[in-house]
C-alpha cells in the first residue's frame, strides 16, 4: 500500500545534513538528487523524499501528521534518535522507550526535523 513519503523543506542543504545523518545511523545511504533538485533516500524497500514545495509557497509541517520509520530493534531506534538530535532535530513527546497500545508493545522515539515535520522511529516488540 505504501509507495513513498515526501516532505517539504525551506532549506534543502540543512535537510540533507539532517536526513543523511538520520538515515546513516540506521545503515542508509546519503541522498541522491533528481533533476528537480529533490533529495531521494531509498532504504529497506522504502522511498523518502524532501523537496521545496512546487507551488513556490513556504514548506510547512502537518499538524497531527507523523512519518514513521520501521526499526530492527530499540538500539537502532536510539541511534536514529541520537543522530537526528545531533544533526539539528528536536526531541519531542516522551523520551525513547516502550509504549503500550492496541498493537502490543512498541518501542518509539520521536523527533521534529529542522522544518518541523514529525518523525517516529518504531520497533514492534515481539509478544
């Protein structure tokens, strides 16, 4: 069902530093740029892109929206979170850790990227 995710940015160089560090922490490669200057990240079968808005208006984040990235284990989620904070992200919500929910135990870590987009590292804890 999922094909890709794209977020807007008002500063692609800043976004590249942030997302290269974030995805590098979990084994991803630095972005490649397409002919329109968009940043493209491909990892574990997923595609994540960063672009200036095509309508020329400033990029804004979605209030209530979250982009989740699957992690192999809690250590990977922690590395992702630490790399994101070190690269200019803002930690939000509770500290990384286990949350109980309707889907069982989840290990979650939340950040906002430098443009304010809400990101989540998620590991499903085996039952």
